[in-house]
C-alpha cells in the first residue's frame, strides 16, 4: 500500500492522533493502545463520568442522611415580629451534659424544628454540635429551624448583652437566633431597685435585632406588670413571653393579658416540672403526671399522661417545650398533632383545684430586694385602741384562729405587750416568724432623718423582732408648726429607704396620705411606697385614692373598715351615723345571712384592699375572719357602693394649726 493510500486508510485513522509540532507544524502519531473505534475524548468523558459518580454518591449520602430526619407538619404560630414559631419544641433545661447532644439529634430526626436553649443550662455547645450535624450535612436547611436562647441574669448590663448573645451563637454554631429572651427579671444585685433596669436591658436587646443577630426578642418569667413597664418605652415590642403553664398552674390571667397584646406565650414545664423541687422549694410535693384526673383522661384517649398534658397546652393556646433525653419519649411527645381533647376533657383538666407555681423563683428573693418575697395577708388584726392588758390576749387568740397579719404602731403604746404575745407564740411553736406579717409605723415626732432609724429600732425592741415586714409613715405630719412641713417628707422618706437597705424593714409605705402627697413622694423616691394605709369603708369609700393606688401599683390597706364607731369621743368628732346601724348594710347582711360587720369586711375584700378590723373579743375576732368562702352579689356591692352618706371619721382635724402647714382639712387632704 502506498504512503498516500496508507494515510487515507480507515485503519490508520482508527489509531491516528495529530499533535502540534514546532513552528506551526503538526506531528502525527499512532496510538496502538487504543482500541479501534474508541472516541478520542475518552479521558475527558471518563473524568466527567467519575465526577458524576462522585456527585451521585454524595447526593445519595445526603438523601440517605436527609431521610433520617422526619418531616412532620408541626403547626406554627405567627409572631408579631413577622416570623413563626413551631408549637412543639424540645426543652433542654436540666438535660445533663453528654445527653443533650443525643437528645437534640433524636428530636431533629423525629421531626422537631424548635429547640429551646439558654446559656445557664451549660449545654449549648452540645446543642450546637447536634445542630451542625444536621445543618452541615444539608439534612435540614437553617430556615426550617427555630432556635431560642436566653440572656442570663448576670449579663443584663448594657455592655454585656451583645457579648452574651454572641457567646451563645458561637456555642450553637449559628449566625443568628430566631428568638432571644430575657431569662428572668433578675440581675443578682441586691438592693431596693432592679439594677441594671429592665429598660436598659431591653434597649440592648433591641440592638441585637437591628444588628441581625436575632430575629425576635421576648421575655421569660415576667409578670404582666413588668412586661408593661418595658413596653411603655420599647421600640420593638416583645414577640414571646415564656412562662410556666400546666393544669396545676394554668396562668390564665397572664395568658389572657398576652393574647390581648399580640404576645405569643410559650409554656415551659408543661408536665409540671416534677424534678425541680430541689431547685425551687414548694409547698406541696405534687406530681402532675400521676394525678388521677390526668390519668383518667389519658386512659380515655388511649394516650399517655405526658401526651395529654402537651395536647392540653396546645389547646390552651400556647406553644410548648417538653424536655426529655429519652428518644422514645421525645418521639412520643410529638405524637399530639392528629387528635384533640374533648371539651369535657379540657374542662376537667382546666379546673383542677390545685394551683401551685412549681418554678416559683424563690431562689431570687433577698431581704434587701429588689424582690423581698413579701406577701401581705389581706386580713389583719388592728391594735389601735386595744387597751393595755387586753391586746396580748387578742393577738394570741387571733394568731391561733389563723390571722397572720398584725398592724401595730408606736403611738398605740401597746407594742411591748404585742411583742410578749409574739414571743409566747414563737416559743410554743404556734407559728414561726416567717409566717407572720408585722407592720409598724413611724410617729410624727420622729420624721427627722437622724430619728427614723432610732424609732424603727425602738419598735423592733418592743416587738422582740429583728425586722418589720412593713414600716409606714403614720401621717404626713411632723408636729412642727410653720408655713411648710419640717422636716420635709423627702428627707423622712430617704431615711425610710435606709431601713430597707439596712434590712430593718422589708417594705415601706405611708398612711393617711392624699393622692397629691403620694405623687410628690413617688416623684423623688428611689424605693416607691409599697402600701398606703387609709380609712375606707362604705361610709367613706375613698374611691379616688383607691383608683390612684391601683394605677400606681400601690396596695391599699383599709383601716377602720367597720366605720370606727368608737372613735368619736377619742377624736373629738361630733356624734354621727354609725355604719354598723345603717339600714342598707343591715338589709344586705340579712340577705347574705351574715352580720353587718362581716358584710362590711367582705365588701372591703371584694374592692381589692386588705383590711384591719380591731377587736379584743375572741368571738368577734373569729367572726371577722369568716369572710372567705362566700361572696356579695353584684347587686349587693352596688347597694353598698351607693350609700349616700360619706364622712371621713378619722379626719385629721387635730393636726390643723393657724400657723400651718395645714390650716384647713383641704390643706391636709388636698381636697376641696
């Protein structure tokens, strides 16, 4: 075969490869390794096939991994911030180290997409490892997840809020949080006022939203009043309030308050937090999961008690974050979406008589504040006008009958006798000091700053106590005549605040103050008055002052709740109508089957005040306490609130002087 024919041969063409040569020439070689008919781009095709194979294997692994993570259509609630929160999440509180990682893995694989965390749980790094495994493998996109963390008490300072959030983000291996909550309205700094303030902390929380570190912000363990204080100044409103809620602590009032304001509620401890008793001591050792009514509903539904309680929470209108580290229970807790509790079952669980906050925050109480834990019993025994030799017996009888609130004052000149009665009761083991609420009062002649503590210590010595639950400024009067009050109320109040700082009084307040005088006091106070004790009864309803105190968050205690029938002679008041003889009161008492005195006291209770009936007669002391298990009807309340006769019995006219500071009753009470 000639060279020309050889060059044109199909056989040659099968093995021929043309390569570029020097200076533009080309070199032809024959590759006998290749088989006839093999494509010349075989290496590229093989490489492409290998790439496709590797990609297919990776996708297969991703698909296999993704298949491990169930897709469950968990309902979501839309938040005011614009996002949405899955209604069932996994709680990680009390999840021990070494267990939480596997618990989060199990939850994500079971279909959970809402994980609730907090820096104080000391397990965010493990949570982050589990999240990274799901996110890094592509099994779950970040936008499917809803991750919540919380700002701890020690990080409330403005300069610490961002750093705390960034630390949680780093531990969780995330670039943003879906929700960040103030964990408690607590900073750990003892004192009469919360420091730093909630307003300052919230301002810093808002900065996290603007920076893109968090999508929504909210609060945990806040009362309506504390939320309202923040919301008055907030530019970003709270999206979520996380609170304890379950059939043993329904928290209905706070839930309703949040609903009205578009704040979503997440219920923590939905199973009743049976294992937190060692952290937060409680009155009753209750186990909601073993409650016979819960178990009865569970049996009727063919579900376990935990599932019934989670379903109750959903129908109660909250999202819910049950905690478990058991994969089986984690999966079971999510099996609550395709069935409902009947109206009868909801009613049974929503009317359990036991109501007890399990996570009660007692850990945060401190004698110096800001939360002293003071709770004032609504019924107290008044000791004004109790004659010497009789008051000790009255105090002992009252306490043995269940009274836990005693109202005293230095000027009553019987504190030593009250103290002897208290010592006898403590010695006999009838009550402990912490069971009682004892009020004392600063008399007019001790208003000078240097005299206030001395007066308080005199009262404490007489009562044989280490501290008072409440110390009141008895009157806005000093006994010094002249055009202005001397010493001024601000000086006296500053010294009263010092009693709180010193631990001598847990709360402070005033008595016989007008609305105007309360406003002037509050304007310069570091510690606002906790209580205002004033005359109030159907013959002097004192409605304007009561309304002011409600709005200002000041509790009102009603003295002379029976109309002070025996004070006319002592106070030099002209004889006047007696409340206990009033025909309207008698009519209501007859309809209720009660005494006029009991009706007057029940009226005070239903107005929202505490009240201090005085008696040294054991039978009447007992009768006065019989006001709890019955109510006055709306019609009866309206009748009593419509009594035309209105007269201040303890009118303070004995403090008037032509020299001032009070020349007329209008000056004293700031009323026309």
